[in-house]
C-alpha cells in the first residue's frame, strides 16, 4: 500500500469536531489542577532542601559521616529528586506544548482507497472519546476577488500560464503576486498566511530587486547611536534578528562618544571586474598582458572604458596569467552607485576594442573570479575592492572602566590572543576581528545593500593598543573592501530609502558624485569599531571579574541557562569578596530573561525559584555561620577560659576494639 504525505480527508462531522476541539496540553496529564500541583512541588522542593542543608550542617559540626542517613533523610532525598524533576518539566511545559502542536499539524494519509475506507469508518464510529485528534494542516485562506483571478490561478497551477509571466500579462504587479501566491499554496498544499503581502510597492522591485514575488519578510530595525564620527553624529539603523547586537553596538557608540568620537579616513575607492580571456599560446596571452599594463596605452583604454557611464572612471588595470589564460582586473570609480553593472559595461567596451588588435582572443567570461565578488579572496584583502576605510578612536581610561566595565590591559591582551593570534591559527582570511560581519550585515540589510557582499565587506583587522602611559586605549579597524552604494538596487525601496535618509546619504550627491557612498562606507566602519569595542569588552574578564559574555547573561533562553547564570554571578561575587550576593545574582539576570525563554507566569515563577534558592543555599547559611562566629568571638573576649568549643568526643580506639584488640578483654583460657 503506497504511503505518501498529504492533507488528511476528514468527513464533515469530524471536521467540525476538529475545529471546535482544543489541542491537547501537557498539563492535561496532571491529576490535580496545574496551579495546585505547582504549589505542592514548590513547597516540597524548598522544604526538603532546607531540611537536608540543616542536617548536613549538623553532621559536619558533630563529625558524623555524611553517608550515614536515617529513614527521614532518605525520604527527603527522594522527595527532593522528585520535585526537582517535576520543576524541570514544569519550566519546559511551553516547549512540550509547542512541540505537540507542531507535530500534530500534519497527518499521514494512505492512498485513495484506504483514505475512503478510513473516512467511512470515522463516519460510523461511536462518539469520540476524549483523546487527542489528528489535526489537519492549517487551512489555506484565499484572497481572490474575482472569478477571472480564479481562472488565472487554475491556469498557473496546470502550467498553461507560466508563473514568471504574470506581471507582463496582467499589468498589475501586486495582483500578479497575489495570484502567484494562491497558485503556490494550492500546488504545495501549504499556507502562506504568515507571509505579508500588503504594504510593499511591487512596481518598484519589478526587474530590479526580485522576480516572481509572493510577499516579503519582516525584519526589525533598531537604532544604535548616536555615533560621533568625524565631528558629526549619526543614528545607525541596523536590521537584524539577533538579540543583543544593537544593544552591544549602542554601548560601543556610547563609549566612543564619551571619549570624544572617532575619526575615519578613506584610503581608496574603486570597484573591480576581472574577465578571463584565452589565447592559443601563452606567448600571445603575455603580449596582451604587456599591452594592457603599458602606461602609454592606459589613456586610450580609459577613453573606451569611460563611455559606459558619465560616472565610471577607469583607475587601473592589473593582469595575472595562468598558462594560456589571462585574467584582467579593471578598477574604476562608480560615483554613488555600488557599481557592479557600471564596471561590467565598461569592461565589455574594452574587450570589444581589444578584438581589433587581438582577433585571436577568446573571451571566456566577463568575470573570472579575479575580481573577486562575494567570495573571500586575498586580492580583496591586499588590493581592496569598493571603499577601503580605516577608523580609529582613543577610549579614555575612565570610560573603559565605567562604560565598558573592563580594563585597558585586558582588552589589549584579549585582542592580541583572540583577533590576531587566534585568527592566524584558524587560517583566517580577512577575519582578524571579533564580529565585524554582524554589524556590516545589519546595516547592509537596513540600507538596501547586497547582503551577499558582506563576505568581502566584512574583511577587517581590529587593532588595540595602550596609549598615554597605558591609561587609555587606542582602537582601530581597517576594512579594505566595503562595497556600498546609495543609488540603484534595493536602495530605492521605501524602507531602505528611509534608513539612508536617516543617515543623510539618500540618493546621489549632485554636487560631489560619490560623496554619499563614501560617507556610508565610513559610517559602516565606525559602527564596526563600536561593535568591536563593546563585544571585546564583554568577553574580556578582568581581575575583578566584572565581565561575563553578553550572550551568556543577556540572552538567556532556557531554565538551565538561567540557573547557570546564577552560578556565574555567584562566582563573580565570591571573587569580589562581597557578603550579600542575592541581589547581584538575580536581578542582573532577570531583565535578559524577559527577552526570551520564560515568559508571563513562568517568568514570575523563575523569580521565586531563583530568589528562594539563592537565599536558602547561600545567604542564610552564610548569615548563620557569621552569627555563630560572632557569638563565639564575644564569649572568648569576655573570658578565654570560659568558652570551650563543643565537639563530639573522639573514642579511644583501644576501648572500642578498633586496633590492638579490646583493651579490657579477659582471656578465658588464662
């Protein structure tokens, strides 16, 4: 019998029951109401934990072996384990319910005959018992407004109308997206209800940004800053779904601002394209190489190249030969555009011009990967591609301590061992940094850049050095291949255009072509500088133990990590020598916990668990011990001879017969 996956066919009665029935919950298996069961196990857990701690302390004081337990202690240990297991399940109940709901959304069905038989059996069976029912896939909600649209959808489904031609046939891009979306749902049997359709200008993306659209994905945009760069303040938009990234970059911006700001320098500006051509012999390939690299021929080639655009200006030509194959790397300025299409057109003009003097030249490809685009390459790391920027700042000592919560020496040492030596051991190519790609990707998505060019744009080396007699920190980032533009591509979309406008670099600069894109590149470098400073400070653990990794403290997503974080904070407090640790261990963790993981009543319960556990395990025993020591010290101060420490008497081994036999034993044979 053939088995395949598809929506289950349920009779109308069963379908109505399925719609009205609520999905099963993990708490349904409990014999008592959930709140009552929780109260019982919470009380049991802390009661037996407190009892066992007291018994443990009494045994230590009386020198009683810990492995000698009474019946009541055995019962307490069993109760502690049982309540602990329940509490783990309680905090994981949301995960269990989501897992049940997810797995029950799909049903396995048989072939048509078996499906009809199953439907007949379901129709005549007795009233259903209260047990979990199979849940069919989420219903597909159609938004078609006319019979004509319905006919077009059917034509797309049966293949008579290609999906890619809907825009040209209908003349309405949004309507084409709606019809394509409906056809896709029917073909796959899967709903796209959560994917937004309204709110996007589909005319703007036609032929430029995306083909065959069915909706768009929502990505939250956060603001880091103000970033004080070259005397100006910038609020940096970052589109990301990674928690703590914007907050971390914002802290770096704060540290830079408090230290007087950062400065940036643009080293070079030139986009590259490298076609590959082939000759019959290596000699002919070498002749073309010498021709292209001859300074006397550059002006002629530049005139031919610059015909492609009023902004394209050829800067240099570099060749590399491999046998009969020649790779020609053209570099040119492209104004405020990122410039890939612009430089490709100029390269095509030059290749057509070279065919006159080198008719035996065979153009293999307009791109031979010597450019190199969207791939990590040493040529970009050494020669640069796009905008090459270096950005620096000097962070004052008090800012390092108060804002970054670390020390200059710790940051310098960590940067050397992590970003430099660690990356070298890993064989990194342009990755001598902490997380430059995080900031670059977030800004690229927010401002409409090509996210794939994050590969080479994130090439970065972070340098840190103690200056001013070791008091202040000089930090810099060098990024040789930032590829950005403020016109063309995704920069024309409304959301991305708004983010560019926030930075003051929207569109082309008419007075000084290329100024907006160059400014955007320096803002990217400055933001990377802020992100590097903040993350490195979070990782660096100085001698006072101020710092723990941000992701370990802020982004807590499970109850296991929650208690682990309490232990981390407790260890930090012990290093500081502080007496009261409860309020350091708990409140610093809970705000991050509210970002993800435990929520609502479970989050309130985590407060109770953490606070009570910290009190009974650490604070109260410490207070009791301190009080007892103070009482002993007071008695000893009043009368040294009066105070005698109470200890359990140690028996004579000869009296109890442990060694040398029994001391007073009478030998009956004598």
